[in-house]
C-alpha cells in the first residue's frame, strides 16, 4: 500500500460502472466465477480504466462494448467515488447511466449472467453500497427527465 504526501492511502486502481436502462428495467450481472470478488452476487457491470483510455467516459464506452456488445449513444455521468474492493484495493470508480445505445445486448465475456430487473428488484438483490448508491442516482436522473423507474 502506498501513501500520499498528505498521509492518505493512494488510489491503486481506477474503474467504471455503467447502468443500462431500457423499458423501465436495468441490466445487472450476477458473477459466476467462484474465485473472483463478488461471486454469487448481482452487481452493476463495469471494468477497469486502462492506460490507453483518455478518460473515464472513454473507459465506460469501451467496457460497454466489450462486456455487452453495445455502443452507447446517450451516457450520463452520475458520480465518481472511492471504495475498497473485496481484494483490498482502493478503487476510484466513475459511474454512468446508459439510456440509449446501438446494438443488441450480449454477454460477451461470460464471467456473469445478465438479468433485467426493475429498480425495486435491483435494489433488493444488490446488497453492495456502491450498487445501491448508483441505482439511487440513476433514479433521480431518470425521474428528472420524466422517465418511469417503477
């Protein structure tokens, strides 16, 4: 673990998560690899920000394509926050809401199963704070745009 000059732990990794919204439901993934963090839990899809990504936004576009086979055409920034992962890494994560995209959703990486859930179902089935936080932010944005989330 590295420490910054101000005495705080340094950010060790950067990532993105993206909540895809379509027809009143959101896409979540259920991790199915036993030796990986979040095994058996439903979470919001996402991935790491790579060195070649110019921005978190670019990383989210790339990850949505790699994981779900889509090209987002409307992606709304929700927030950036710190959290500690199950493998004890300090992670800086940016969250996005995808409300429009080109292509058909596919499960390209096979590391999880995809589920379309209502916001209520997603909140009940996703116990991790970062997932619930992003769900609430997304609901606020969608309600502000007059889109139904129930």
